[in-house]
C-alpha cells in the first residue's frame, strides 16, 4: 500500500508511537507532506484541522530532530530546535499533546506555552530545555522577553492555522518572533486557504515552498441542508424556535455579527426560557470555556456567538447552525456552516434574511456558486413553546435602538469584527475562510438533557477540556488567549 506508514522508514521509536496510536494508513495530507518535510524543504500546506495535519508535520520533524536526541540533564543540550505556533491555547494544547505522544519513545522533549496561565510552570519547563516548543505568539513573546526562551538554534518553524493567526491580528507578533530565528531553517506553513495575505506571508518567510493542498477552499459540505428564511429582525427568534421545534433539534450554534448583538440575543433567548450562553470577544477565556463545557454537557442548548469567538471552540458536528445575521463576509458563511454536517452526519444551516441583506446573500451565492432561494416560513400566530407565559416579555426585549450597554451604533464595524481592542486599527484582518478549528466531533451527552423547548430529562456530564487548561485567572477574551 502506498500510503502505509511503513513506507516512510520512520525511526523505530516513532513508528512504535504511531502504531500505538492505531493509525493504519496515512491520511492524504500525511502522504503528501511527510516525504517533503523529511527532505527539509519548506511547505505551504492547505489543510484543515481533522485531516491529520499535526502528524503530517510533527512526525517528519521529530524524525529529523532525532540526531539531536540525548539523555543529558543539562538544559544546554536541549535547545529549542522546532517551534510550532498556533493561534489559540486550545489548539496549542491539542497539538502539544499529539506531539508528546509521537515523541514518547524518543528522548526529545516538548513543551507548550500559551496565555491565560501562570508563566512560572512554563518558565521552569523552558529552563530545563525542550527541543520542540509549541506556543501561541503573545505568550511566546513574553517568554522571549523574559529570556526564558532562546530561539537562536531553531531549525524548524511551523506556522499552523496561519490564516487564523492573521485574522486574530498576530502578524506583528509573528514578524517579531520570526526575526529571532536563524535565517537558515525550514518553515512549514499550514492554512485553511491561501488568501492573498497568506501568500504574502509565505512570500516573505518561506523559500521555494512545496505547495500541498488537500482540501478545496470554499466548498460547503454537501451533507449540510442550507435554508434561507426571510425574517424581519423582530421575528427572527420565533423562526429559530419554530425550526428547532419542527425539526426536533436539541442544540445549535447561533451566529451574530456583533458582540453587542450577541449578548443581547442571548439574553433575549434566555428570557424566553431557552438555555443559552453567549460567546464573544469580550468574554474572558474562563467564561468561554465554561460556556463550551455547559454546551457539551447539554446544560446549554444554544450557543450564541460571533465568528471570532467561535473560532477556538473544539467542537464540530453541531446538529444545526443559525445565522441570525447574514455574515458581512461571505467566507464567514462557509466557515459558520462548516460546524454542522461533518463526517457524513447531516446538518442544518438556517440563515435568517432581512430585507436589507440582499447584497450579502448575493455575495454568498457568488462564493459558493449556488443559486440560493429565500423562503418564507409560516409562523404560528401564537408562538409555541414550553414557557408561553414568558413570551409576554418579548415585547420589552425587542432590539433596542439605544442599547443600555452600548453607546456606539448597533452595527459598528468594530463590533462586527469582534476584534481585540488593542489590535484594532493596526493590521487589517484577512477574510475568514473555512473553519479548521473543530478538533472533536460534536457529541451530545449520552442521555442528554432535553432542550428547553421540550420536556426536560436526565443528563450526563462529560468533559473534554484538557487537564492542561486550568484557567487560574480571568484573561481578556479569545484574542488574548494567545498572550
Ligand atoms: P489533526 O488534523 O492533526 O488535528 O488530527 C485529527 C485527528 O486524527 C487526531 O485525533 C489524530 O490522532 C488523528 N489522526 C492523525 N493521523 C491519523 C491517521 N493516519 N490515521 C488515523 N487517525 C489519524
């Protein structure tokens, strides 16, 4: 078989770890990238998370680092040789865990540093010496400045999820970090799509890269049923309720374009008796993780989120995605609906279209090259639901023209971007493309709590957040997650 790991002549220590992982054959990105990385060439890879990308770069990288393997306890004998940069701490943690497993029978050391955690334990680990360092850019810079991390012997750098790093505004940080690395090195860049910004980044930092592409950009999964319903702003919540009830859907993501709208919608839904959590860029990392956990445990049925806040969530295959707002950027549409209907599971993506959204829907049509029909959903005259008495409150909770918490316009573009405060105005975020962030399939709790629009039942508690992530203090939002 051409895609067998045995064709790679991996060192026995690595081959043993791979065998233990139960991998039978290489995934397409592995079959293409591993032989190239083994030769030391630069790579520009288009591949999503979930494709086996981590092994695609880390196995050949570890193989090439084996020449430095040594049992010495001296930190000087274990300088950083490979640096893997990722945009969020969840991703950094996941990648670091995989690398640890692949390297477990070698004497190569690896460590992960990301923001939102005490620097001291990370510092101790760095001071002992590690060959492979996985990091988010902001926190790595902190360690560089504190002289905890010395990068002058780095031979390999991996810019993973590069498009997300640019979206978040990490370009200046990346540029700084790369300036500390030796010029003579191998650079591997992975991105969901090759936007002009990514090509520019590659042009500046990669040398004659081999391009590897395993996923076509902007393709929407054929397993997703896409529906567009005409709805005035005031009717959108009713449409959501109706779809959930009619389809018997238990959980869903609801996307909005602004932080302000996100909080407001979550509060409205909550008042209507729906178990809802909001995720946006002003939420602390701690709050984000709690909301995600609650969703995974089935304690929350609806997760209202902005595009940026949702990016770090390690969850996919959610039964339904609602676009409460049509995204300003058509590529966000692809990105949003990518959270449902994966891996053969059928998913539903409902977009609520108000009269002023015609142009935005046109942009989506152009991008996905598909004629979209905006339907009208017949709403019941009396809203159905388990808490009819609560519907009386709706009148008080209509979108307010003067929101108490906001002095800015409702559709302030800064809200729409949900961008980190300190980074606004600087680097212009690249268009957001496909969502490569969902590592773990959506798994409803075994005997799940019934959604709040259905009679309630028992629930099972599950946790999938790594033991590594123990927020010690509140940190500012997703954007600072890498700091
Ligand atoms: P990644 O895209 O690197 O995040 O990998 C997604 C998941 O696929 C991880 O849980 C890996 O352990 C798993 N995986 C990676 N390579 C293979 C393979 N060749 N066969 C089966 N599973 C794999």
